[in-house]
């Protein structure tokens, strides 16, 4: 098994995600980290974090990909089958505690679920 290096760039991206406490798009991260690393580096870090169970991808109702910090995830299983909420005023995306259980037909295997609720968050009401 190859161990991945912990780099200053990875630490920077993780620090921004933790500080903002919301799912973020690659574009948003690029604006914050514009003088520290390029687009490709950010892209590789985000997808590496997804593979390692640090982040999960959230597809917005607009078709844009956001990245949220995982809770209880690992490289083998992402616990991302829960609702996400996007505020239509401030565009903040956050994970909600409500979860979903699907009863799929026999011989169907769930790979990914995208559950986005849009509305106005408590800060913007």
C-alpha cells in the first residue's frame, strides 16, 4: 500500500474547508487560494480527499460540484446519502442530519445519491 504524502498544499485546502464550515466549489477555493496554488493542484487535492474519505462530493441543483467535509467516512464508504441544503440567498451549502433509506428493486446496487434541498437558511431569513 502506498502512503500518500501530507503536503502544505493539502493542509491549506483542508484548513479553508474547515474554516468555512460549508461545502465549497473548486472555484471558491481557487479564489481564496489564488496566490498559493493553481487550479490543477486544487483539483487533484479535492479528488484525493474524496478517495481518502475526507470529503464527499455534493452536486447542486444547478449542476455544480461542491465538496463537503465527511463525518464518519473512510476510503471505502462515503456516508453521503443524506440531504444537503443550498440557500438561494447566500449560496451556502450544508449537510443536514436527515438521512434517506431506499428500498431498491432486487439486483439494483446503489452507488451514489444526490439529495439537494433549496430554500433560505436561518441566517438569511
